[in-house]
C-alpha cells in the first residue's frame, strides 16, 4: 500500500464541517468589510519567493519545495518553480502584473488555499497547510492596520474562540531596521560563544531572527540587547502610536512585544500575531503585518500593503477542543420497498429537490429489506423517513415516519408533499437552536 507523504494529511469527511465552518465564517466577515476574493496559482517561479520573502529566511533557505521545470530543447536552461510557501508574494505579483493599482487606489483582497513548506513535521506544523488570508493595497495609514485586526477579532468571536492574545510591534522602515541590525549584530557578536547553534547560524545572515528564538537561554542573553523601538524615527513612532490608539478605540486588546520580528523579510512598521496558549509550542493562529516595500522589491512602483494569514489547521484544533464537528444529517431518508418503487422513488426525490430547496434528502441506494433500510435511515441521523411501497405509489400517497420524535405516522398525498415538507422544514429551522457562539 502506498502511504501518504510525510507531513501531509487527509481531511476526512467527519472533520470537513469544521474546516468549512471556519472558511465560511471568515469569508462572510471579510466580504462584509469590503474584501473580494483573489485566486492565485499554487506555483510560481522560485525567484519570486526568494526575492520577496528574503534569501536568508528559514523559508527560502531550507523549506521550499522547488523543482526544475523542463524546457523545450530549443530553449536554454530549466526554469526553477516552487510550490507556494505563502500567498502574499504571489498576490503582489498578480497585483503588479494586472496593473490593479491603476484606477481605484484601494484594494482589499482575500484568499484561501494550501501552502507548502518543508519543515520538520510536528504538532501544529505540517508540510502542506491551509491559510485564509487578507491583504489591503493602497493605504499606508495605521487605520487600515487597526481595522484589519478588528476584523480578525470579529472572526474569533464569531467562531466562539476566546482567549487569543494579540501581540503587536513596529519594525519601522528598512533604514531604521538596518541601523538596529548593526547594533544588534555587534551586541551578539561579543556573546557569540554563548549563542546556541541556531542563533550562531543566524548571527551573520539574519540576526533579527535570533530575537524570536524559543530557547530561554537565548531570551536571557537578549535581556540587555538593543531594542528596535529605540531606533524608530518620529514618523514610525507616530504610525505605531496611532495604530495602538485606534486598537484601543476599537476595543481590540493587545500587548506590545518589542521582540516580535516575524520570519519574513518584507515587513515594515506594523507586525502582529494572534497567539493561543491552548495548542502548545505552535500557538500562533494568525500572523501578519505591513509590507510597504514589497511592491517595489518586485519591480512595481512604491505602493503600501498590509495583510495577514490565518493558519487553518491550528484554528481547527482549537475549535475541536470546544466541540466535535458534526456532518449535517439528512432531513429525510427515502425508503423504497420493492424493486418497482425505485424508479418512482428516485423521480419523486428529484421533484422534491426542485420544489423544496434546502431539504436534505438521502435516497436508499442498493436495495435491501424494509428492516435493513430503516436501520440505515436511523444511522443516517435523518429526522424523517418517507416510505414508498408499490401500494403508496399506486395510491399516490407517501407515509412519513418521524424518526426522532414520538409522533404518529402520517399519510401525505404526493400533490401535497412539497408543501408539507416545506412547512416541516420551516418548523425545524424555527426550533430553538443551541446557543450561538459568543457575540455575533
Ligand atoms: P511560525 O512561527 O508558526 O512558524 P511563520 O512566521 O512561519 O509562523 P506565517 O508565514 O506568518 O508563519 O504563517 C501564518 C500562519 O500560518 C501561522 O501563524 C500558522 O498559523 C500557519 N502556519 C505556518 N506554517 C505552518 C505549518 N508548517 N503548518 C501549519 N500551519 C502553519
Ligand atoms: Mg515558520
């Protein structure tokens, strides 16, 4: 038997409702904030990610799935392609390529889909994972950043997820960061012998990444290190202060984490992460920030952007801790007694699908005795069984049995059936539902 690739996973039907619920909730809210969906390919030229994300980042150094795409013999050299490790680089590419900046300067885009990173598989980390992300182009102010975070908070509330912590920081401009990097590098170089292996490797290539080392010994060593905040100029400080003031106005609670740097090079000014303590070491469920330099890095004119990505696996895990997912059961199970009833039964089911939109009908397929069919009806979780024998077909009547309630069986004429079921469906929808999760 050929097994699944290491670090990849299947999502079985019993789990899918949770995935769909998260996607649907996020998309509905994004659209309510004026975002439109963007779909991008799952592969790009390797160069796009290398240049956007940064040559010295973990992703580009060691995590990308890259392969040579064979060229026609007449052409020189193969093209290197990479399965996308994240979406922002591609969205920016498409944004420039389609000249979307022309016309309306403001664009709010969202996307969902799989990402690929060849990391060590562990709890909270797979090699294919699913993100739901949003990006705003054309607005440089902190109002955009703050509204994005209010939108994230609304997603958490709608999903009934409480206790997520928002950490924010400002990375300033590229020049401010460069000055800080020099100082930090000097500070760490003196202490080189005390650095762990990971940090030593990062020292010359990307010393800022040492700041978010999970090693407590590194954190202790950093206690006296220069702080990025002290390198920010007046404009960056004002941007950050206004961002925080707006978060407060919008009731978005946050903490400033002065060591939050994020793993991708393209960020500037605002960066943030939503973190939970309920998932162990990999607790970041959503992360993002501003990337005002990225459009230019990719060859466009300078153009502001800000966005985030939610990691759906981790959200699913959190949701699962609250409740088990449920696959929606059929409303109606169609029991057909005798081979003669199958044609009429399937035809009736089609008619009901036309006439009662929203009604979930499961027809009994594969025959079986009356008893066997009722057993399946029960196992399906259906509320009603509609029984069709040859007698019923001849008389033009169906028998309806309530499977979950103590109610007598009912006879309904075919002509009235659609009305009867529509009324029943309304009643079922009007029943008190289990309390909705959190604030709506
Ligand atoms: P992390 O510190 O978790 O590695 P990152 O900086 O690599 O984060 P981003 O590129 O910002 O992550 O991705 C955004 C979100 O996507 C993460 O917060 C996380 O929820 C999810 N994510 C990233 N990598 C993985 C992975 N390998 N498996 C599952 N989810 C992931
Ligand atoms: Mg990572």
